[in-house]
C-alpha cells in the first residue's frame, strides 16, 4: 500500500509577472518498502516535490496523503508531529548541527519528540553502529569526512520509527564510492520498510530504484522501471 501519495498536485510560486509553475498536475505514489528516484534538470521542480511530500509546504492544488492521512486535514501541530516522527529528510549539504556530536545529531529528533535523553542516545548509537560509524559517535561534524557526515545525516533521518525518507541530492557532493555507500544505506532503509524518494543526477544510482520519475518544467514526462543492465540485455539476445 502507498505510504506517500500525491494526487494532481500543482504548485505555483508568486503571481502575475513573477508567477512560476514549479509543479504541474503531479500524480505519484510510493509504497512502503520501495524506492523512487526523481531525475530532472535544475529548476524542474524536484526539490518542490520533496518539500510538498514532506508537508513543509502546501500545494497550490491537489491532494497529498502520508500514511493514508490527507495532509490538509491535519492541524499545524499534527503536521509537525508527523514530520518529527515519521518523515526523515536528507539534504545535499548534510545539515548537521556543528555544535553537536554525531550521536547528539542523530538523537536530537527523538529528544525533540519527547524521548528521554538516555533512550534517545542509545537508539542513536545503535543507528550509527548499523552504519559502521560507531567509532565516530562522539566526533563533531567538522572532524568527519563528507561521506561520514552524510551517513550520520541518513542515520538521523531513519532513526526511530520513521516511515518516509526524502533525500534531495544526498550524494551530490560526494565521490562515487561515498555516493554508492549513501545509496546503499537508503536502499537498506527501504528493505526495512521505509518508503523513499531520492532526487539524484546520477543515472547509475537512479537505476537502483524500483522506479525512476523524470521531471521537466514541473511535469512528469516519463516514469520507468530501471534500465536493464547491459549484461541482462545481452543475455536476451539470440546467439550470434
Ligand atoms: P529543482 O530542485 O528541480 O532544481 P525547484 O523545485 O527548486 O527545482 O524549483 C522549481 C521552480 O520553482 C524553479 O523555477 C524555482 O526557481 C522555483 N521556486 C522554487 N522555490 C521557490 C520559492 N520559494 N519561491 C519562488 N520560486 C521558487
Ligand atoms: Mg533542487
């Protein structure tokens, strides 16, 4: 069943001469346990799509359902609670708090949600351990490499009982080895049941997704299953 569903969603910024149609009549559903990659040129609406899916902004028209609940029906507080408890965000520039250690960064959303500090820290430590970052737990972001920072950011986005992972070019600033490591963690979160939407410019990484959605000028212009690997295509050819 779909954990995230956008129905006929449009988003217009500004009005009159400055009007920008950032999204136009988008339909998208993402099942629990599945990974959708979003590709498209700069300005095609990818970030707007994630912001609306994550209830950070309202669409101009159309409907958004998260966990089967229509977002407009939720109060401000209920939306904030949904964001804290169920939705994890990952950004290209990590967005870790510089004054907090890795484990404190990861435990913060749990503590903001009222989980006792010790319990939150032990859950955070477990998440870091799962990501191979146990020995980095007490380090501050400026002591970590880019790849490590992004893995900490993903740990923060999946810790607790999160069900929706929204990642906006999470590997955009990383080399290919670290980019793959980050994608692998996102995939692992999906295998544990999260629904995920990942914006990426990298066709190779997008091919790991269950589905790839292509945006152009705010519209979905194509939706595909991942491209078959060259080996699979060759295997289908008759003997030469
Ligand atoms: P992408 O992430 O694919 O680069 P965005 O979703 O950021 O694209 O932007 C889509 C379009 O909406 C762009 O034309 C952008 O300039 C415009 N836009 C995005 N956010 C705002 C905003 N807050 N106010 C006005 N225009 C915006
Ligand atoms: Mg963007």
